[in-house]
C-alpha cells in the first residue's frame, strides 16, 4: 500500500474504503460479508474509511465490525455532519453524539460538512455557531480534523476552500470530470492551500466500468498494456501528486484484491503520454453522444445571471451519455443545492457568454434546451424542498 500525507504529516492510504455501498442481504447490510471485506482491507493497508450520517446503517455496521475485531485504533474514520438537517448548535451536538454512539468510538478522525453547497450555506452554519463548536471538539480531541465534501463548479469550490482554515476536503473527480465539478482547477487550488484532497466517484458510480461504448472497450482491448477500466481510472488519479486518497465502494473480495494490487504499485507521474492518449480516446468514445461540445474551459464565466454554464452543460450531456436520472442528479447538485439557483432558467439571453466561447457554442439556445430537459417538475419540487429544509 502506498501512503500520502495529510495536512499534519499523518500517513493516509492512497486507497480509501467508501462505506456507502456495503453488501446487503434481504434489504439489510450483510454484516458478516462486509466484516470479511473490511478486515481484508485493513490487512492490506487501507487506513481511511469514509461513511456518513445519512448512509443507512453504515456507521453502525462499521462501528460494530471495528469493535468485534479491536480494530478501531488501526484506522481513521471519516464521517459527515448532515448540516442540511441542522437547525441550531444543539442539533449539531445531537447528531455528533449519535454518530459516536453508532461508531462505538470517542472521536472522529476526519469530520466533514457533508455536501457543502456554497459560501452562503457555510455562512448560515457560522451564524449557528459551527466554528465555536468545531473549536471545542478539536480542543477535546473528539474531532481531529475538519473538512467538507462538495459537488458543484470549481469557482464556488475555490471560494469555499478560502472561506475557512480547513484541514482537508473531498471532491468528485475522475478522467471524465477533469474540467467539470471542482475539476483539476479546484484540485490544484486546494493543494496549493496545503489541503489534502480525498476523491469520491473515481468511477462515476461505476459508469467508467460498466456499459462502456464498444469504441471504448476496443481501445482498452487493443492497447498493449492490459489493465481493467477500473484500474486505469484509479491510476489516472494516483498519477497526480495533488490527490491524497481515492475512495472506492468495495463490496466484493475480487474488487478489493484488484484495488489493493493497483494501490500497492501506483506512483505519481508514471503514466506515459500514450497512456494519457488512451484515456483521452476512451473519453471521446464515451462523449460521442454528447449534445453540447463544451470543454469546461470556463471562458464563458462568470455569467451576470449566475448561471453555471459549464455545469449545466455537463449535466445535460450526462443525460445522453448515461441516462436522465444521472443527468438530473448532477444538475440538481450543481445548480439547485444552493441558496440562489445557478440553473439555466436564470438565463436572460444577454449573449455575453457567446462572445467568449472558443468552441462557438450557441450557448443561449443550448441553455434553453437544458432548461426544457432538466428543469421540470421533479427539479422544481426538489429546489423548493431544499429551500424549506435549509430555511433559505
């Protein structure tokens, strides 16, 4: 196992265990199977385990397995405050104490603000006293390090990085999202600020492994270096010095064994030019069904009406490269989960964006298509619901 350092020099395994998708049996977490997999991961050197309050049964299962095997002190637990449920300082404490009880521990090593959406959301938490609460928890050792997880564009991510003295952060990042979500821009900005970066969705929820287009499968098959699509995706990430840890939701011994082997011998800067060309070829094959040829360069930004143009186009393309649900999910996270929506519906057809687009995309027309496709009743209800929950 390879290790990289956190902000304070502690070793973090480059392969982290994502605990959202534990194996299930009859609708419940299969504790015995999960125990075998978790202990095999620990034996293989994995020391970072990521869970969350809202991952059904996950914290309790992880806590029970660690207790059974006296393994708590062998690993780092990362879990998350469901800040979107927090109404006051007392509820922060309530959720945290419940998490400690589930995890059967007296401290959390890496504690995240779960799915922090924008600076205004962070300001809301500050108004509720989150900074004093964090300081008290760190002083007592109940929380060792504090960070946040994020879905959204690179501009807002960079603002959040700068908004507080974080210890680490977590982003969606993979070779298909190099220039969307927080992207390489956000990754490098966080690293420049000294923040370790934990990666989620390295396989885009399995989409970089399953149901690849024939052209992508052929590219991998014909390439002289034989690796699975999953291993290529992980190696692309581990090739970058700014990446600290890559999470994988491992729920089979075969998956675990493959990932441990790859993590054991992956190094920074070892992918060749031809390796990168292969992954570019695969990306182009996956993107062949895209409706908008947006490269995510962001020359169109900022939009005077705050439309997240690259984010909107990335979600719209995902409708056609994957499916409607995947596109809608990404669109909601990137545009709806914030106090002021950044959706295509904000567009007033001013045309400023089109004067800067090097791809000469008819942005105004395409944003109308995005609005028609993705801002239907489900999206609108979701936006209203989040505003009620967050009291926006």
